[in-house]
C-alpha cells in the first residue's frame, strides 16, 4: 500500500467555487470594458474619440487622455488575468494550490494595472520613445496615438510583471546612474537570504529533480545546501533561484531541509526551509 502525504489545505481552497467565480466574473467584465471603452474616431469630429456607453447607460464623454487611461487599465487587467488564471489552473490541476497563494492571486491584478499605468506614463513622458509633438495651443494630438500599441504594451506589462519591473529598473538606473554608491553607517539593505516559498510546494518521490526557490536577497554567487549537502544552484534573480537535486533526495518519503548561503563578510545563511517529499 503506497503512502501519501496529506494535502496541505488544498481541497479547502479548490472546492470553494468563489475563486473560480471571481476569475470568471473579472475576466468577463474586463473583456466587456475593454471593448466598450475602446477609442473609436468620432464620425462628426475625426480629431476626437466617440462617446462610449457602459451597461446601457447614457453615453459618456471623456477627454482623449482619460479615454486612453481607461484602455491602459483594462488592458493591464487583461494581461495580469492571463498570468493569474493560467497559474490558478496549473495549481488546481496539480492539486498544489494552498491558502497561502490566495492573496498572490488576488493582488496580481492590481499589481498588473499599476505596472501598465506606470509603463504608459513612461512612454507618454518620452523616456523610452519621443512624445507627441505639439500642434499649437489648444490642439490635442492624443488621437494620433495608436491605441492598439498602447493596449499591447499595457497588457504585456500586466502579464509579464517581472520583466516590466526589470525594464523600469533599467530605465531608472540609466537616468539616475551614480559612479559610486554612497556609504552609510547603517545601510537598509541586508545580504542575508530569505526563503519564502518553493515551486512546487512539495516534491514527488522519483519525480523531477528541479526545485525553484522564491525569496529575496539571493546573490549571484550564492550556494544551496540540502540536508547539509551542497547542491547545484542556478541564479535567476535576487528573488528566484533553481536547484538541481539528486536522485537520493527524492528516493523516499521524507522532508528536505534547505539553506541558501550568500558568501562574503556581509553574507549569511537563510533560515532552514523544509520541503516535503511524498507520493504523487
């Protein structure tokens, strides 16, 4: 008789229809708002956008800039939903969804909207591409922007939040580049690594020997120890590394103790993080 590890709060989350109803409702609302508020040229005034109507109410007239902000918000929501719903379906399908991930799933959408808006402000401000030329006092050139391009950038910023954040950081580093960092008596940054979660949350006996570690303060030359033994660690970012385990780590039902080490005088070891190994 095979032994199975108990499911960690999985069924209590998966069986609740509220999460599925939330994503279905939000997706339908996003599709509707994006289509309903899409900027279409006014037949009477080609230099502006036609009024739009939501849920059958009286058509609303808003300024062209505000209209594009609505498109950015809807497109950012769409992009973040693609990421969130895909992750949700994967976790539910693999029976690895736990209550600790619920807040990540809920907050992923407002984070995607915020990144889409920030990217739009950067683009309109001319930090990446030149801004629109002025056509004279009292003349609005907003209608010259391609709403399809704006929506695409906003959706991708919401969908690929990590890449969008890295790009904004690159822009900021370029604009505010310093030759040498200012030394402080009590620096706010710490080099001690912190492990917050793993993907997958639990490993299977005889399964794939790859484990993604999530956390913060991971240095490029950090090392990983599993049950006191060195394991190969591939650094991806300050918040993500990938470990390659050995067959002996996944041979039996057990619990692995993992520690991430940052070298150097200001480095240190993370608190031990335990990952269960059970039958799939």
